[in-house]
C-alpha cells in the first residue's frame, strides 16, 4: 500500500461524483441494496460524504470547522471519523454504529469495516498514534485496532478481536489479544471476505483436549480391566 497515494486522494469531486462512487461501493458490498435512492439512507454514505468535506477543510487548516462537521455527522450516524484521517477508495462501513476512526489513521483501498470497530490509539504515542490499514482489509464486528502499527494488505480481523501489534499481509487475526491464526502468500479476493468462516484457535485447543482426555479415559479403563483380571488370577 502506498501511503503517499492515500494522502493525495482528490478532494474536488462534486456531490454526484461522490454519490456514484459511494453507491458503487455499497452496491458491491451489500446485497440488501435495491435502488440507488437507498444509498441516501445509509449511515456509511452520510458519514463518508461529511468526512470528505471535513477532510478538505482539515487539509486547509480549518480545524474547528472540520471538527464541527465531523461531530455533527457522528451524532447523526453513530460513525465518528476524525477529519484528519486518510481514507482511500472503495471504503465501506456496514451498518456503522459505534465505529471510531482516529486522527492519524491511514486506510488503504477497498477496506470494509463492520459496526463497533475502533481504529484508535493507546494514549501513549505522540505523532502517528493510530493504525495504518492496508488494501483489501476486512475488520469484523466490535474489533479494536489500537496503536501506530500496520495491518497488512488482504488481512482479516475477526469479530471482537483486540489487535495491538503489527499484522503482516495475508493474515487472519482473532482473539484478545489478537493472534495470527492463518498466513499465506495467496491474495484474499474481496468477494470472499466474510466474517463468519474464520479459524477458531480456542475451539481447536478444546477439541485437542477432548481428544486427549478421551484417549486417557480409554487407557485408564484398559488398565483397570487388567488389574481386575490379575486380581482374579
């Protein structure tokens, strides 16, 4: 992901150009969309239109005006995007309530966030305090990515995960704290980026323990039977 390209996204597009761009993203990501007019009702659409306007003001140094727009949008949509954040093309927030994106966050192209996602800081950093999210990343419901590190391209963050350290490209992360449970060199196609079919390392460990426990019980029964046979003799 080229961060320089992200920071130079054109901000001069008019309402209808933005509308077409956001509609295309929503239509691709949400099968529930039935008409173009429905896009106007989406919190994600409203939040992004206001963000683009606020970000333009922020880049010109009109910080108060930019924050006023972003805070009004947050109250109306439940999505709080700091106007200083840098967001690439094809960005989509599904449902959106409770989403928070910090000031120094950098988001690449074709990124999908679900409701309750936080892209925040730990409160200890200075300067770049928030994460950098690569291209084609999916972050599931209620996940938190906290700190000034990078989540690599084509990665998935599982629901409810708390990520506090670097994530290489092409990884799947789940748990608290987040653990990498899958990594390969194959690019993850956007159409397969669902938040259901993710590995569950905790359940895997439980299944291993169940298997080992069953083997121990079987062995114990065998030993008890041998002892009984020996006692008879």
